[in-house]
């Protein structure tokens, strides 16, 4: 025990087990292992369970292997299995004890070590999976809890084990259909642990109809108003969909996006009352639902996948529901922020969705466009920082690949579209750009940047924007006002925003460059900033951006301004700044950590205003033009041609990069599918091997049974034939009784006929005696019908016996084939064949006798029909009674026809026996009388 204590670590806490307690655990483990009484073993396991929480190390080292053996041998007793599973759970669980408030590192390490020992034997995991088939609550629930603990401690190892166990994931998925909520809820936690970080398991779970089941549970639990169960379901959906393109496509094609619409149906009372309907759990559920939508339309997903999901969300009304929450009052700020981010990604790059968003109006008086309301929040420094970032992201997404939207925004900045009675987006952007809040300046500058990004015509239109100054002074252009703000030495964050706006404005726009160079103070300011060698990290960024802007003035210069031509600017940079310093300042921008962070994704995920420096789209522009600026400044000849050639080359490279990216994505998808198929193939191979072993065992058992059966085959065949002979004799007796009853009925009909003839026209006598005689006839026919029913039952039993005899003949045939290869067995097989041949001949003779009796019965029935016909020609008063008698007689004929069918089946089976005897090499005599009799039957019919 000391060795295991040193190996696995000491028990958490200062308390150590006494020698008596250790001896007690050893004695209990020995009782579980050696006791022959189930009750004794059950009591011992119960005692170990009570000690396992306090003495995990001792119980685990002394009894874990024994407890696993109990799971194998005592599976039929649910109580002892439940105690065993609970004990193993206590040993491996990292949950804190009642004395501790939280789990200690030693406790966590001990549970992980016991888990590793347990999982090393893959059969143990398979045993737990097989226990999930048990419906008993005391078995299934502890099994789910134990598997969850194993996954928590060693997720990768257990995931690999479950992948190779046949139908393991399917059995885990079946737990979601359990009617007991506690098992279903714990199964959700188990599946959450199972699907983390394993794309193959995620796909298997998805194809086990997981989406349908999980969404049904969410609806049953009350959707967003539900409790922790809804949260667990949403976490599982996120785990299945995040970074898994295959599952996202399956979710879309399965029409599950349409079912998300009901998640965001909020009551009017909830949206207008801040206190009602927004509990902490509801806020959490709404957050997860919004993250689920964002996962499907994430900008990092393949473009075709994102566009398809965006289209479905618009058509099914999900975008409309999100916009309704966006414009509702009383929505918590964090929910509103996440909703804005979600709407941003639903409309990003999708023109129909962007058009719908532009048409959304806020419920104000007068109604304002949603874009205007959002921009009012962005430039308001009193609003939460994360909310303002979300609004900017929404504005960027609205303008992404949306030239119509860009034009609409720029038009609100022009004087001709200005309206003093309404607040426009352009007024809000200008107000934010020149406000005293540096963050508002940055937000407004970046928003304007996106309004002109990649759109040369709107860059030129923006040059027409004029800003009013103090009374008596002429208006100033927007471009000049931005340059004036830079020269005034505003805050660094404001300068970064203005420099990004100016750089995007001047890039590939010679007209804007000419306007910028027309102010003689702009170039000296840029040169002074680039030449400066002092400042902190943010100041160095400003200097690098100034170098970039100065380089753009040279690259996009059409030499319209004689003071600052390309050649003169190049000379100024080389002489006054120096090529080396210019290059260092320019390249330092791309090396900055803030630049790298901003270039990862378009979403502005910042926690503090000081973290905001660069814009995502600007980083792409800078990367695209940086080398072009360096080449222009370096003094290469024919720079314009080279720049154009390089730009074309970079465009081609970008296209190939996109193509390669799509191919890589497809290759990854195919690789994941191959891995999934390989896992399924491994599981199928294991199942086939298991089935082969079972088939081999069955073959061995079959061979043993044949060997045992060979000794008693002759006796069994003789017994079967004798039984069949007795059954046929009983059938003959029953037919004989039937014949006697028919004869009796014949006599009664004769007497009735004589009475009718003697009475002649005496109608009254006929009326008196007719019903009595008819009743007697009906009673006789009823008895005859019951006899026929019994006869049919006997025939059915006889058919069963014939089937048994056929199986015996098959066995005899198998024995005969074996006998041909072994000379010693030939005589025994021949004797059995001769015995069966004799019995078959006797059965044929008895069948002939039965057929003859049946023929006589048919003739007598024909006579009875003739006599009934004579009776029908009598008095009209007896017509109804005779009609009933005729119907009953027809019924009798039908039943006799059924008897003929049964006898024909018997004849067919006898012919099969003859054929089998012929196959065994025996000669069978053909029965000519039988063929003649069949011909007579056909004539009678």
C-alpha cells in the first residue's frame, strides 16, 4: 500500500486511513472476490462504496480490478452493478468532498491516474458502453456519470476508445430519448465532453439525428425561457457546428436553420419591460442562440457556405426576427450588443440582406432608419464601449461589397442631399469625426473609410463635401479639415484614424492626391513626422502611417501639381528623410502587434478603448500597397509600369491563393470524411470479426449436436413415423363417423320426403310437420359442421407432423451423404432409408382409403342435394326453410372442398418425400390408382 501511495500520490488532506480501516478495505475486497453468495458480495460492494469517498486511494488500489470483474460476472443483478459503478465514480471523480470547498490538485491528479489505469484496458470501456443497454435506472444513470468523469479526466484517450467500439456513439445518442430527465440531462453533459475537439465524433453524432433531438429538447424545455438544460443543448449544438463545415452544411440542408426562428420570438411585454422576462438564465440562453447563428455565417467559414446560410436566414424570417430585437426597447445591453454582431455577420457581403437591413426603421417618432439609430449610439461616448464596437462592425458589414450602400452614405454627406429637419448618417459621421472624443473620431474615420473603400467614384465624390466653419469664413473641404486636425496635434488615436482615412482616400485616386498636394503645408508635415525619432509605440505607428501616406502621394501622383511631382517627392524623401529611415518607419507598421491582431478577423473584439489602433480592411490595403510604395521610393526606372505589372501579378496571386484556399478546404473536408469512414470501417471490421467468432462457435456447437444426434437418429425417425401413423388412423375413424352421420341424415331426409308425398295437397299438415323436420335436419347439419371443423384441425396438426417428418428426412439425407464417404456408416443409413420407405408406402395406402371414403361422402352429398331439390318442388310454405337448408348444405360442400385442399397438400408433401427418397438413391413405385382417383375428382368437380 505504501508503494501505491508513493506512486499515485498521497490522499488529499491530512487524514490518513488507520491500519484497521485498511484491513477492513482489504477484507471487503476479498469478500467481493471470493464469496459465492450474491447477497454477501452485494453487501461488501455497498460497504466499499461508503468508504470510497473518504479513502479513494486505498479502495482504488485494492478493489478496482475486483469491481471491474463484478461488472462482468454479476451483470444480472442491477443493485450490485449500481453500487459498483458508484464506487468507481467516487474513485475517479475530481468533485470536492463535503469537507473541501473545491478540488485540490492532488485530488485531480489521483482521479486522472485511476482513469488512465482504467482506460488502458479497452475492454473496460466496452463493458461500460454495453451497460448502457440496460434500462434499469440504477445501472444506466451511474454508467452515464462514470463515462462523463472518464471523459473529463482523459478526453482524448476515451474518444479514441469509443471510436473503435461498434455502435458506441449510437448508444450514447439513444440516451437523449430516455424518458427520465435526469438521465437525458446527464447524457447532454456527456455528449458535450465527448464532442470537444474531435471532428470525427462530431460528424458521427450529427448523423445520428442529433440536431433533431436537441432542437426538440430545447422546444420542450421552453426555448429561451428554459433553464440550464437549454443551455446544455445550445452548448452541444455549438460544439457540433463550430469549425466543422460538414456539420454546418448538414444543418443547413436538414432545414434546421428555419427552426432557429422561434428561438428569437420575444413577447411585447418582455421587450418593453426591462425587469420582466430577462433573467440571468434567459440572457445566457439568448447569447448562446446568437452565437449559434454567428457560427453558421462566420466570415472565417467558406464563402459559398456562408452565402447559402445567409440566404436561408433571410427567406425563413430569421433576419427579420433579429432586426426586431435590434430595434426593441428594454433589451439588455449585452444581449443588444451580441444581436448587433449577429446581424452584422448575417448581412455581411450579401446584397439582398443588406438591402433589407437598409429598409429597417426604428419605432421612433418620426421613424428613422436603423443605420442612423445605430450610428447615433456609435458616436455617443456615453454608450458602452463594446456596444459602440458592435455598431461599427455592423456598419462595416453593411458596406462590405455594397457599392449601392456606399453611394447612399456618401450622398448624405453632400450639400445637395442635406436636410435640416432630419438627422442623416453623413451628419453623424462628420459630427463624430470632429468631436472632442478621440474614440468617436476613430470610429467615424473608420466608418468613412469603409464608405469609400474600393470605390474610386465615391472617393472623388467625397472631395465635394464642404464643412461650414465660423461665421464669415468660407467653407472648408472635408479633406482639408482632416489635414488641419492632423497639424493641430490631436490625440494619437485620432491621428491614427485620420491617417487611415486619408491613406484609403488617396490610394489609386490621382484626383484626391492632387487635392491633397494643393495644400503646401501637408507634405512638410508628413516629412517632419517621418523624420522624427522620438515617441512611444503609438507615436511610431503614426510616423509609419505618415510615411505610407507620403509614399501614396508619390505612387498615385499624376504630376498635375508642379511643386510636388513624382520626381520631386522622391528627391525630398531621399534627401530630407533618407531611404533607410523611410523604409524602417514604413515596415515597422506591419511588425506591430496591434497590426497583427487587427489583421486576423474583421470583428472588433476589444475590451478597452486603448486597444483599438488598426482596422481590418486597412491592414489588407497596407499589405497590398506597402511594397509598391517601397519600390517607388527606391528609385527604380519605369516605376509606373512596374507598379502596374506588380499589381496585376499580385491580383493573379491573390486569385490563386483563393483557389488554393478553397481546394485546401475541400481537401480538409475530404480528409475528415475519410477519417470518419475509416473509423466506421474499423467499427464494422470489429463487428464482422465478432460475428465470425460467433458463427464459428455456432458451427462447433452444431457439429457437436450432430454427433450426439447421430446415435439416436434411427429411433427418432421411427418414433416420428409411428406417431404420424396413429394420427392417420384417428383421422380415418373420424371420417368413418362422418359417413355414419351423413347416412343418418339421408334416412331422415327420406322419411321427410315420404311424409310429404303421403300428405299430397294437405297444406296444414305440411305446415305443422315441416318445421319440426327441418329443425332436425338443421341440427344434424350443425353437428356435421362441427365434425368437419374438428377434422380440419386434425388435418392441420397432421401437416405439422409431416413437416417434422420432412426435417427428419433431411437429417437422414445429410447422414447418407456422410455415409458415402465412410463405409462403416452405409448400413445404418440404408436401414433408416428402408424404414422410411416402408412407412411411406403404408401412408400411401391409408391415403387411398381416405380418398375412397371421401368420394363416397361426396356421392351421398350429391344424393342429398337431389332430394332437397325434390323437396323444393313441394309446397311454397316450406320454401324458406328449404332455402336455409340449402345454404347450410353449400357451407358443408365448401368445408369438404377445404378438406380436399388439405388432402391435396398432404399428397404434395408425400410427393416431396418420394422425391427426397429418389435423391437418396431409392426406387419409388408410382401409384396408378392415385392418378385415376385424381382424374375422378376433377370430373366430379
